[in-house]
C-alpha cells in the first residue's frame, strides 16, 4: 500500500476542474496533506458520470479533493454523501462543498453513510477498507452492480504480499480488478455481484 501526501501532485490549477483546485487550496491552508492523486481523481470523475440520477458516497473526505473530483463528473440529479471522522477536516470539506447542489459533507464515522445507502458508486478512501471483513461491511452500502473504488495501492504487489488486496480479490460477492493508474499507484474496482 502506498500512502503519501497527495497534495504534492497538485502544482497548478491548469487542467483541473475549478472545484478540485479550490479543494486543494483549502486543504493546503488547513494543513491537510492527504488527498486523492490526480490520476485517481480523473478515474473518480469518469465513474461519477456513469449513474444517471445516481447516488455516490465517499468514506474519508479529508479536505474534499476526492469529493471535488466526484462532483466534477456528476450528472444533474446525482447526489453525493461524503463522511469524514475528523471534525476539522470535515469542516474544511463542508466549506468547499457547501454550495454544491446535491452534496452533503458530513462529520461522522464511515458507518453514518449507511443512512443514505444504497450507493451506485462508493469511494472508500477511509472507513474499513483494510479490515478483513471490509467487503461484508461495505456490501450493504451498495446496490447490486454498484462499485467500490479503493485507492492507494502499489502496483506490482501480489495478493499474497498485500492483505487488503487479497481480501478484495478473493471475497465472494464482488468482482474485483486492479487498475494501474501510474507507475506508482493503482486502485481496486470492486463490483457488488450479490444481493
């Protein structure tokens, strides 16, 4: 697993959706260095455009950079609920996302997202994604056919070398694939197959 300060990958607003850059700057001012890398953000943006009038969820908002990527791809009528356990980070994200129609940025535990489930797309940047029971814990948050995006994986490691990877690749009820986004990072896309 890789987990490094993601904000270092954002050096200029050029080529970024405006809300993403706003979230990056707000996170920097607040001293939040963790953020979804631009490669992950572009994938989130593309996936967020898929469900028409869908429900999107995010566990682990941090300063709202991942949320901003999701918002930048959302279609009209789609909603997003993002939950952050740290109250200061949640406040930063709420300020960034507060005026966006259909978006709720909440302070709370990842399980608070269950009130808004089922989701068509769930970005688990936090929550229980490393827990051996994570697939079973997150499955009720997804509709059948819904997708969980799990980021911060190091390409080239086998399932035997990475417990989280093994859990998601071997758990019944999900079809999971690893997608390499750059030489340094990959994500898991897990589609819920069981009702």
